[in-house]
C-alpha cells in the first residue's frame, strides 16, 4: 500500500479507499463525478454544506475493481423496532452487541482484523476544533495505519488516541474471484 495525503478537507475516506485500491485519489474522485460538492445544507459553512461522498459510492467502486468490503463494527448496536415505548412514551435505548461476555472480545476481533487484513477504519476525531463533529478515516494494511491527514504508524489504540482518532468500524477488503 502506498501512502497518499488528502488533497482537501473531507476527503479522508476517499483517500483511504484509494490507498487500499492502489489507485490515485484524484482518479477515484474523478470516477465519482462532482456530485459530492452539491450544496445540500445551505446553512452550514464549506465543506459541511456539501452532500459529500457516501461510503456506499466507494464500496461500489471497490466491487467493480474486484474487492468485497465487509464492515466490522467495534461496538455494534441493535435498535428496537420502534422509536418510543408505547407504554412509557420514552425512547428505547440502543443495545450494544458483545461477541462474548464483555466488550473485551469485541476489541480482540477488531484488533485481529486490523493486524491481519487490509482496509479502511472509520471513526471520529475528538475533540474537534469546530462545533461540527469531525469524522475521519484511515487506511490499514496488516497492522500499519496510513492516515491521509498526517503519516503512517503502527496500529495500537494508544497511537490512535494520541492522534485523537477514535475508531468505530473497520472496513475489511477481500479480493473476489469476479468483480461487478
């Protein structure tokens, strides 16, 4: 995997996908067209006002290039079939799904994916310097993180947190026999 730096704010997920797909980020961006810069939220400042790039658009490119992309959530949650409890009229709380008795098993699975596979990790930067929640994405390849906004480093929770990056999903890329 070759390191690439994001050319603009808000393109970290695109640049991370480009690294895993071994293609220039500019080429991947061109393949999507310019709809991502469509004004969607006119009351917000640039770049928050744009429609942006949905991860599903990037997954479709990966499928066409022969890669299956599987999300592995660190702390997956299940929701009730309806928003409010009909008796109490209070909202239902989401329930975290543990792949064992405790959260520790979830962390072990998440770490194993990052250390043995290639893909993209999505999460958030905290604290954000703006009033907007700042989402972030990095590429990974068998234990090495490629952060398109800074540099490459060996994966550990401490290293990620030292950069104020908090992971929530590892998107694992696997080669398919056939592409779309």
